[in-house]
């Protein structure tokens, strides 16, 4: 069935995010995410705005047509970058490592041999959220293979 719930799940999977990581990025619990994806509840505007910020095609989720063009789009652009140049947030690291965000923040990113953080300047003059080079995170994780 082609519903808001099914299209929301499709978008989450297109972004290669777990329900937990996606929910955290959109400011809700994993349980709320499950309810949205199973058509038990409907997401609110704040949730959809946050989803748009992480690359969700909200027009597609709501109306069923891609990028709000009335269904004339053939393909939606892929919003992921190559691993070699991508920067990951704690949520993306959590999704990759299949861990919850709290574990990543409290136990993994502070690990002595974890890759160094990058903090880009924000629009307000401070520093933005911490980011890590995706390829370095993958290399770090793979160094634990077989241990």
C-alpha cells in the first residue's frame, strides 16, 4: 500500500538510516518512528521539517510525488556523498555502527584512538556540531574486526 507511512519508511531506508538514528535526527523516540512507519500515528510539521533537513523528500512523503513536481520526476537524486569525502555526525556513526546515539556520544567518539573531530564554523560565529571523516570512522571500526 502506498501511504505516508510506507513512503516515510522508504525515505529512511533510502538514506540508509536505522529507525533509531532517523528518529533521533527528527527529534522523536524510536517508538514514535515505528508508529509513523506503521500508520498508527502521523508525523507533525516539526518532525517533517527536521526530516527535510537530513535529506528526506517531504513532498514525496506527504503527497506521493517526488520533489513536489506533480509526479513528473523520473528519479530522485541520491543525497549521499562518496565515503571518501563524506562527513558523519554522531547519528550517522550510530547508524553505521548499529549502536544508539548515546553510546556513540559517551563511549565511542571519546575513545582515545577514535578519529579526530572536525568542527566547522556555524552561521552564528561559533562552532557547529562535531563531524568526523566517514572513511576514518570506517577504517577505525574495521581495525576492531577479529579482536
